C-alpha cells in the first residue's frame, strides 16, 4: 500500500493521504485542513436526526463560491468575455491586456 500526495485546492500545500485532510463531499476537492477548506457539515436529508450513521455531507469554500481556484476563475472570465482560451493566449502573447471586450 502506497501513500498518495494531494495539493490543497485552496493554499496549494501538498499533504499525504495517510494523515488527516478534508475532502469535500459535495465537490470532491481536497484540502490540507478543515480550516483551509472552510469545512461545514450539512444535514443529510436521508438521516435527519443523525442516527442512521450515514456519511456526513460537507461543503467547502469552493462549492459555496466563497473562493475559487485559478482554473474556475479562468473558465468564468473566458465565458464572461466570450473568448476562447486560444484567443486569451493570443491577447497575452501580444500584450493586449487592455483590449479585452468590456474593458475600459
């Protein structure tokens, strides 16, 4: 049995899967700690009184949209400005940061 290492979806710190870490039940991102991921436990609708022993339903700062990964922001901005990644790369290569649609 080996040890896998993950990068925290918030701070980028690496951590092993043999120690404690937080995996969000809702979006499956991994975090180095509860605090870093903003772990919150929600009520399981199938186990309202908590007696059936179902797995906890948790949320994190990413699925609650309190923060975002760089990739999530990139996807959002590409969609917002209605450009493709290739068009964004062309703007970047040409140093045209001020020429995005909607920028002043």
